[in-house]
């Protein structure tokens, strides 16, 4: 009971849980990237910065407005989503006729601006964000102690991902979205306002990143760099999963988080690079990604 | 969206129209080259040589990067890996093994080239944005390797790298002696990139950039061409990084970090993607800016971001690209 493969059970399950939480963030962020890429054909390099903005929005709402976690969970994504809509209207919408690489360069520039401004304002050291009282404490599961908040993050991320998937696959709005991804001109000819849909899709993808940021705020310290390192791993996750499938990016995100957690137990030195190694192997075996279309 | 314009379209007229004067340089390019040579010769007597050496290292780095983005249309977002690894290996060779600087620089370049063989072999399986994401991820892997590997010195980096004696005889401790070596390395790299672009091989690269399926249908093994370009670019980036660590006596994690990859993209974009002299001018602009704004801290990042956004939205041809369009010549 105490040892599994010569590893103490609490350590193994503790890292599995950490892996699952990281996987939850990978899934949420790669989902947002996939939705944005599907319709806008740009890789949103600012996604990590917007994840960070979500965490800061929650912190500001609490520190400056006295607004707690639950309202922040609703308000922060809306605020960050609106900034996303403004960015799309002002800048990104000018690039749709150009090479996709320009979109990548533009959003990279936006990410630099956002991170720089936050670093000037708040410094590089992290700001604390308290776990809401309803979610503090831990459950005794018999084989390990499970902090309630961490369990909540996994459940919330799962609900969010599945809801997004349902909206895209099962609703009329999602059908429009999928149709516009295939052939935007034709959908527009049917009377759907495609430019507005594109703008709102970007806003929604950004809001998804911001929800991730709010969920992450009590776990990681809120700091301007929290998104940039995460997003590079998420790019690798996206390459592994392929951006073709929504469900695929959710599955890949969670699975890779767990793999990373397990690597931390069995070979700690490799845990930072394991996802990149998997990416290389997948590219050699299946260049389009596990769920991608060639 | 199949009818999107290529990222360097407009920066370059058709390959067919290229007039090949001496060494493949057009007349306008010969004038620009003359200006560059005069600058190399006069500048150290007017400006601070250490600053100039830094500039040349980054200019070579940008030229190496431009070989991929400008002439094959591949955006590598991980070139810091080759720049940084070149720097680490050259620094380690010069310090731990006491090898003379020119061999150390070659070792740095060769290491980066080997890394480029592996990374390129993996990355060229995908194009466009995927290529950018894959190179970024692979470079991040190299970064984590450098954080953990014992020979890099972790957070401290490799410090007090000796400049040594060129060919074992000429001491490089004086800045002016070092300057001529760096200027020679830069010029050799610059001319090599130009030579590659104007060789028959370079013409095939441009054909791949313009229309890869067509190049394939004409019987070219495009993957081989792209891989070789990637290796050449990585090697030159490694030489640039190696030279930089010999000049400054230090190799650190900064040079392998993803922000360095972003910086070289910015330099090339500011100067003009797919122009011969653009990367040099772009590197000069960005290095000068960083020098003057160094005390402004994180605002430098903001300014770089603003330049990125401005260039992409309003200024896609870059400084040299715009100048060339204005003068109706090719630079």
C-alpha cells in the first residue's frame, strides 16, 4: 500500500495531482489557442500574457475593489475578453489578408508590451492571492491529503473544457463557427456577420485564457512572467495534439500534464523537457499531430 | 486562405530580374557594401570598439536568421538556442581547454550546426506557424538543458573566458586587436550568406519559398534544401554567439532564452526581411537602442513590443526594404 514501484504512494499521488493541475492549464490554454487558430488562422502569441492578465485582474479586483474570488471568476474573463476584442478590432483584423506569420509577430509584440507594462507596474516578484475560504483546507482520501482548491481547479477546468466543446460541437452558434472555419466567404454569403463572429471568437478565446489565470492565481504567485513560460509548453502541447480537434487538445493537455507529473517522480531532471521530447517523437512519427489532419 | 501573400513578397523583386554584377552584387548593393566597408574601417576610431563588436555579433546573428526567413520563408522562433550554445561551447573550449580563440569560435559554430542538424530534421516536417512553434519549443528544451547541465555554470554562466591569442601568437586583450578579428568574422559571415543566396542552391531556396509544391514537382528534394539552409543558418548563428562570448568573456542563460530569439526576429524585421543589408541595419538600430535605454528596465521590452507592432502593421518592408523601394533598387 505504501510503496508503488518503489515510490512512496503519497509522493506518487501528490505528483499525479500536480500533473493533473498543470494538465488542466495546458488543456484550457491549448483549447483557447485552437479555437482562435481555427477561425482567425493566427497563433495567438499573447495568450500567455492574457492568462497573466486574468490572474492580475483577479488580484486587482480583490486588492483595489474588495471583490472576491467568485465574482473575479466571472468578471476577470469579461474584462480581459473585452481588451481582447479591442486588440482584435484595432490591430489583428488588419492582418487577415497577409501571411499567417505576421499575426504571430504582431501578437508576440503585443505580449511584450503587456508583460513589460505589468513588470513596470508590479515588479517581477509575485503577489499573493489567498485561496477563498470555501475552498481552503484538505480532504483526507485515505492514501493522500487532497487540498480542496486543487481538486476544484481540476473539476472547474474539466467543466469549462467540456462546455466549450459542447458549445462548438452541439449548438447552432458552434455550427456557424465550424462552418466559418471551413469556408468563411460562403458563411458570410448566407447572411452571418463573419467579421463580428471572428472578433467575438478572439474575445472568447482570450477570456478562456483569463479564466485559467484566475484559477491559477491562488496556486502560483501572481507575477508578470507566469504566462510566458507556460505558453511555450502549451505550444508544444498544441503541436503534439494538432490543432484540428477541440476534444483532442483537451485530452492531449490533461495527458501531457500527467506524463509530466509522473516524470517528476521517476526522473526529476527530465521533467522540464519531457513534453518537448514527446513533441519531437510525435513529429517524427505523425507530423500532423495525434489528432491533426494532414 | 490560400491566396495570402508571402511574408517577404514586396521586399524582393523576382529572382529573374536580379542583375548579377561583381559577386552577385547589383550596383546599388556594391555602393552599400562600400559604405559598410568604410564604416568597418573608420568606426573604431570614432565609436567605442566594444559596442561595435557587440553590434557586429548581433548583425551576423541577424544575417544568419535572415537566411531562413528571408530566402526560404521559414520563421524560426528558436534561434537563441544556436546563438547561445555556440557561445557556451566556445567559452568552455577557451576557458577549460585553453584553446585559441579562432578554434573556439569554430567549435561553437560546429556545435550549433550539429544542433541545427537535429532540430532542423525534426522541424522541417511542418511549415509556417507550426515550424515557428516547433523551433520555439525545441529551443526551450535547449534552454532547460543549459539550466541543468554542469558545464554551463547554471545561473552564473561561464565567466572570465580568456580572449587568448589569435593563432596562438597575436594577443587579443587590446580592444582594437579584438575589433579587427570580430570585423573580419562578421564580414566573412555576411559575404558567405550573400554567396549562398546567389548560388544556384540559393535560387532553389527562393523557388521553395515562392511555391514549394512546384519546386517539388520540378524534381527538387525540397526537404534536403530546407534542412541544409537550416544547418547553415544555425552554424552562422553559433559563430556569432561564440564570437560574442570570446569578446565579452562571458556566456550566460540570457543568450539561450526565448527573448533572444524574439530579439533577432525584431532586428531582421526592423531592417527588412529578405534584404541583404537589412539585418545589419536592424541589428545596429536595436543594439543602439538597448544601449541608450539600458537603465529604463522593463520599458525596453515595451518599446520593443511597440516596434514589433508598428513594423507588422505599417512598415512590413523594414528600413532597408522601404529605402530600396524608394530608390527603386535592390538592397
